[in-house]
C-alpha cells in the first residue's frame, strides 16, 4: 500500500511549539508514564490457525480480524492485481448470499465487514455488538470460505479499477511512488502495483481469482485476532466453532528480494503540464524483524517523521521550498524501504533535491544531538498509547506481530527498545543504511525546466509520461 505524502504527517501526533527570544525556556517535560499493551492469550488450532484473544470491556463491541499472510507479493508475475481483486470480491457474494444479502445482514445489526489485500497480506475484518457476535463470525466464515467471484461482480470491479488507475496515471504523486518502488525493487513483486496495471487488469478472469484463493487462503499462514467484550475462553470457542474446520494446506512461499546497494540512479518522468515536481529519494533498508529496525525507525523520525523533522525544518521553514518534507519507512518481511518525500515548484527542483541529499549526508557525518534524539524517541513512545486505544487497533497490532514474526514480547518491550536507541546507533545505521551514493532518486515534473539543475548528482534518465510503462523493468513502452 503506497503512502501519500499528505498522509505521512497524519501518522504521527504533530506538536508545534513557539517561543520568542525574550521568553524563558520551558521546563523539561515530565517523564512519559508507563503504558503497557493489554494482556492477551494466544493458541494454535489443530488446523494451524493462530488465534489471539484480548479482553476489552469498555464497550459492548468485539473486533474480529483475520490476517492471511499472502498478498500482492504472491501475484503471478504476469498478472499483478490478483491478490487485491480476490480480496475485494470476497464480500461481493458467496455461494450462500448475494452481495446485497451480505450488506443487508450487516446493516440490520449495525455491524461491519470488509476485506482488502496489501503487498504481503490479505485481511478480513468484522465488528459487531456483543449480542450479534455469532452473525459477525458467520459472515466472516462465509466470505472467507465460500466466495462466489461472480462474473458480473468481477466485470464491475475491473471497470472500476481501470477507471481509478487511469486517473492515478495522471497524478504525479502516484506516479512518483510507483516508479520509485519499481526502480528500488526491480523485477521483484515488491516493485509492482498491488492493484494491477492497465495491461494486467483486463486480462484477469474468474479462474485466476479462484486459483489464488485455493492456493493461498490457508489457516497455516493465518492469524485471527478477537478483541472486545468477551472472555478469552469465549473467544477461543468461537474461533474453533467457525474456523476449526477450515482445511489446511501447504502454501508456496514468496522469496524476498536481495538488498544490495548499487550505484545512484536518477529517473525523471517528464510531465510537461506539471507546475511542481514530486521528489522521492531513498533505498532499501532492514526487514521489519531485524533488530536494527528500531534504530532505523528513530533515524527516520529525526530526518522527517514529523513537522519538526530536519527535512521539514530545512525545506519548508528555512528555505520555503515546499509545504512539507518527510521521511518514512515502508516495512516489509524482506528488505523495506527508507525514503524521503517532498514536492516543490518546478524552478526550485534542483535546490530542493540538493537540500534533501545534504540532510541525508549530515546524518551520516555527525552524531545527532542528545536533545534532538530524546525528542524523537519521546515522540514515538508518546504516540504508542494512541495506537492501542480501541479494539480494532489492538487487533491490528496482534496480527502485525504474526505477519512479521515479531514474537509475543514485542508489544511489551516496544517502548523500552525505542528508549534504548542511542546517538551512536543512529550514526551507525545512517552510515550503513542511508548511503546517498546508492540511493534511488525519482522526480516527476516538467523535465525541460529542471533537468540541467540536477545533472551534478549523476546521470539523469528522462522518460516521457507518454512512454511510461510500470509493467516494464525499463519503465518504457
């Protein structure tokens, strides 16, 4: 799932402070209170399904989240979009119910039901009042095990997907993200569009979806999180009742991409009608399970995890080059990506890009000041309680542990591991993981107006928007 640059700051709590030179410095903030992840239980059913149960009695609501560790990374090489379409059609009719009947059953009890797929997983979610819980489980069971993949629903979905993608292909923000992923990951499925391409979507047929469902939907690679107003014993009984008979099977595993730094590559997508330039710069980084992930995460916050990050301070507040500049991590079971995101006026493209590169180089050159490091750590630690407030958030955290194989101690030690990140850790991972010499740089805009201003950074590949093909490794038709 791609991250829109305007959504990046919403992933964090934005804290903005101001003080005039005449005012005394504010006192140090009080130490952050200890917030523990609520206690939960887990067990594995005989068919291999992992079940998490967490009691949360504040409201008479239960969230149910089924995660299957298969997604777009498992798409056939020539048919990107299969995992996404398979998930999208789960709730659009089963062998027992039409799409309308499913919707009516949900509405009658004020419940919810949804399904989607991202790069590495497929998720089915349901939420229901405690007294309607059996219906929530029944509907989830039905859409998971008995999808119809009706031809008329597939036709409608393909038309909608083509319409949305056609519009996206005129959006510089979307193009920049898609090209960046393709360049960074090359031929590996991590680099293709999870929702499919203009070439692949029309070729998808019902048999493709049935095959994907039969191949990858297995309890052996799945986890069910049940969080809300019921006891753990009741949760495990419901899991056994509705999913204990789900037949297990061996599932093919996707191979992770290699993570080898190469030479810097600069790709410019020429869009002559653009009035500003979208900029992405980054490289592969550690896998989500890697112990260095915490060090890289803190580093990303220092560079651009919030409005107070170095990128935003330099590019927006000091130089007035953009409305926002951020850095983020896209986690993966294999190598993820660490990248910076911004846009700027066309005539300022070279200056903005040079400023991002300079901030990356500063991270590699000098240890971060202790005050700045402490602010970044506190920011992450302080936002943790907000991510575990409601049952749905708690269920998401539990299935994330399963997907990335993080271990049961992960959530209870998360804040301590963040707090333990030192300036030496940040400097080390910056030198090891953020080499600008091997970075991928992608720009989308009016190339004729800025191409010469970035030539000092290396060879520039210019691709006309008319010739862009995201299905091709060369990115050209």
